[in-house]
């Protein structure tokens, strides 16, 4: 059985990465997006230039989008070197008539300009963009400098003008003013392109994504006005797609209506068409110009398969593969620090193929490089089998990793039949003979056999495996899902069976194998690991009352593995049918006994199951700061179900994952896999057999690094800002640590 967190699926659910919000999407790969983001954080305009913001304050934009326009203008100021001798900024708001909010010489520092933008009040009215442009033609840039200083007009509007804009826009541009048009809300892109300077692809922006728009603004100005590009940076063109919402009329059908006639007091029945309005998304393919900069990851500093993540132009960190992360460049971090006699039994038969044999050799080398140090107390050996069995590397033959690696490199593929049962009996009899030097010493170390196979055995394995276990050897099996049944037959215990889903996933099993070798006899659980854990139990009619009680018992017994209090583990419980509700919240119970009593109160609902409603409920009403979730603590959701009602669960599960929550789905019954990765069992009785393994995987996730701002701890639409080792909430109209109090 193979239990994986939900996020492992997301790499192939999202084939493309998009920069910006839904009204504008730049199509680029993840590496390019990272470079655009890094460049945007560092770019700014430092030159002698006058910049005038022209803000749409009409009713079509609305008060909410006007506030976002102000936020956009304020954030753009962060990319401007505002100073009396360099960049000057002014603002005009327009609706039915233009209104000068402040001139270019009113405020001479960045902080003053941003504070004044925040205080700008929404005026409302019709969208007279043409009249506002005529105001600019008449008044110029109030407070601006002479004609030798470049003039930039940044129009922030939804583009839904109620008058003609073509002629005044052309006249403004003919006077030498560079015009940028930034769309807000659901922009009318054709009008914004008509307002903007040529080439319009470089002068049309989307105000919904401030950091991207700042990059676009500085990219367009880098060659003509502002010297913003640094060595290693360049402006590139990317395909992008802009969208808007349009209202169209649609025939809904014909209905009986009554019509008059020429005859007095006579009406006739007829069929009249009935129309309804619907909003449709219109796509506008275009190109966007953005600056990208080389980053320190271009030199590929991360070792052992680590992934480099840039942090600006000169810093980075490495996301290390499992088994590595002991240093900044992904040095080995695991340790095989248990005293065991360890023998790897590698399948070298024709069934595993040469490719599979070489894969197991690479896995064995990667595993030993990751866990073996010069002082490791483990004694390691390697055996091969097909029709016959050979032990080319005796247990304890090598005490240094270098010599062990050379011997593993020398192993050759043999082919032949797959007689796994015979190989197990041979290893039990001949695999752990003491070397002559220590022949007089009683070797009482635990003996572990790790079977590596990807082909079905051609002889019986159950009796042979029992023969091995009866002689005190611990059996661990590693293989693909193709041989899952054989592996389970060998070990007799799912805790000692490691199944991988694809060749790369095999290498992700290194930590799991290390734990199985050294800790398989230790009790499962994470007694002192901080964790916010939510169980979502299917209580629908599809599960049935008897099976529901078994699910409830599983939650009870699993809870014993955790120390329940506000400082260590918090557990919440939700039951769901067609709707979900909270049985108890994360911070309700502070000890195990109270928690267990509360689990007994979970009721059976008996209606239709909807896992989607359960996951949405957990995202909005359970895994939140208001309901006891703790910032900086790992968060896990375990869904227990028979597989019913999973059709629409992928999207809310993705929302939880985006908020830093790991989602496990445990499905009982012979069901097909869908978009949710799951653990499948054949009966409710199987739950107890897999309990320890499920708990271990939960605890493994609890040790992963967390983001203090996921889920967002700030209430009332506050913005979480990360700081080194901490965070703070940027509140709007609210105050307090988490924006919990309204500003008087």
C-alpha cells in the first residue's frame, strides 16, 4: 500500500504556470516566472521624469475597484525614485468631470505621495475619459517641469468610456506624452489599446497584478527614459492572454403570450421569444514585454538532485531530495545509526529487465550514500538472485562507503527465472554467516533483509517468507505497485512493505526505508510533534451506520498516537453528508480523554455524500486562526470515505494545498482512482491494519517546513507579510495582531 500526500499530484495537474490574475495570463515556464518576479522586485525608475496618474473614479469602476486602483498607484510608486530633481508624481481623478487631486510639485517624497493617494476619496459619476484627456491637453501636467523633462501619463480605468477617446488620446500622444493604460476590474482591452502609446503591447498593463505591472512599466521605460536594467537583465517578449467579461443576449425559449388584433375586444394567443442575459469571458491574445534577470541558480549550485530556488539576484536556497539537506547544497542528512546486519536482496532476473536492475543499483547507491557515514554501526551486504542466488558482497565486508560503492558498481545483470521463494530460503540459511575474524563472537545484532524486486515470483513465496521470519530475520520489501500482492505476502505486514508509483518515486522512498530499517519495532505516532490535524468522516447513507461506526473507531484509536494540547497536537473533527459541520474545533479539547469522549458524540447523518462541501467547510470554517489553527504549525486533513461524492473534490482540495494544508484521502472499497490521490482498502476491517502506516505518514508531513502565512492568519482580508522567523498583518480598516478589531 502506498500513501501519498495530495500535493504530490499537483505537479501534473498544472502543466503551465501563469503570472498575474485571471484577467491577464502570461504563459511561461516556472523558471522564467521566477526570473520575472526577481527582476520586478529590484527594478525602479531613477530619472528626471514627470508622471501623472489619471484614475477612473466612475460608477462603472465602483468604489471597491477604485480602492484597488489607489493601491496599484501606491505600489507603482515603490518602483519610482520620487525626488524633486528626479521623479515627480501627480494625480487626477476623472468621472463626469476631471478633478486635480494633487499636482506634481505638491509632495516631494515617496511616503508623502503614497499617503496622499491613500486619502483620495471616490467621487463617482459617468466615465468621461475623453473629457479627462482634453483636460490634460488644456492644463498639461500641473506642477510639472519644462518640455525637456519627459512626460508619462498612466491611465487606470476599466476602459468603458461613454464618449469618444480616439482624437484626444491621439493629440496627447502627439505632444510627446508617453501613455500607459492599466486595466482594472473587467477591462475593455480594445479601448485601453487605443489609449496607450505604440507599441501598445508594451504600454498596456493589468492593475490586478501590481508586481507584474511594475515590471512591465519599467521594462517599457528602460530603453527610452529610465536606466533600470542591470547587467545580466534583458527585456523579453512572452505570449499572454487578456480577458474581459461581456454581456450577451441569449434565446431562452418561446412562451405563450397574448396579442391584440384589429378586431375590437379580441386578443390572440401566440408564441413570443424570451431572452436572457449572460456574461461570457472574451479572450484577447497579445504579447507582454517583461524584464528577466539571470539568477544564482543558473550555475546549478545544488547537489545530489536538489532544486535551486532564487531569492533575488544574488541569493538562493536549495529544495533537496529526500535523504539530503544536511547543508545548503543538499549534503546527505539521513543516518543509518542503528546497529543491524543488513542484507539487500536484489532481483537480477529477466523479469526485472536490465533497466530495472540498473535502477535498483542506482537506488542502492543513493540510499547508502545518503545514510552511511564513516561511523555507521550497520553492517551491509548485497545478494543477487534469479534462478540461482549469489552473495557478491558479504554482510560487513566493507566498513567504508567508497569500497562498498565500488563493489556495487561491479554487480552485473544475469537474467534467468524469478525464483524469489528459493532466494529467501537461501538467504535465511547462508546470508548472515560471521566472518572468520569474528567467528568466536556471538553476533546478536538484529538481522534485516531488504528485498528489491519488480517482477512476480515464479515460485511460492508465502511459505519461504514465513521460514525467514521464523528464524528471526526482519523482512522489508521494496517494489512497484505491479508486485504489491507479492510484496505483502513476503513481509506479512504493510508497515514493512514499500511501494513506489514510478521510477522517480523510488528515490523518494529513501527516508521511509531508513525508518523501516532502524525504527520498525518502535511505536508509531508523533507524540511531541506540533500539528493541526482535521479528520473529515463520511457519515452518509452510502457508508452505512455499521461502517460509519468503524470509521469513528478508527479516529478514536488513531488519536492515541498524538499528545493533545494547545502546544503540541490539536485535532478537529468534521462529519459530512450532503453538507458538512464541525463536531469540534481544533482548540476545543486540551487532553486525550476529553477528545475521545467527544469523538463518541459524532452522529451518523445518512444522506448523500459530498466530499467537496466537506473540504470547502474545512478550508473556510475549521482550518482558520479564528477556529484555533496556529500559524507556523503543520496542517493535515484526513478524509475517510467509501469513495462516494468525490466528483468535485479536486478544486477545494487544491485550495487547501495552496494554503499549505496536506490532504490525505483514505478510500474503503474497490473503487477507481480519480483526480484525488488516495489509499484504497478492500474492507473497513483493513483500516486497523494500516493505522500505523497512515499515522507515520501524517507525522512525516508534520516535520516539513511551513509557511507562517499559509493559511493566512490575518482576518478581515488582512495581508500577511513574512518576516525572518515571524510575520505581521497589514490591515485595511481593521487593527490588532490579526486585524480582528475594527478601526473606530
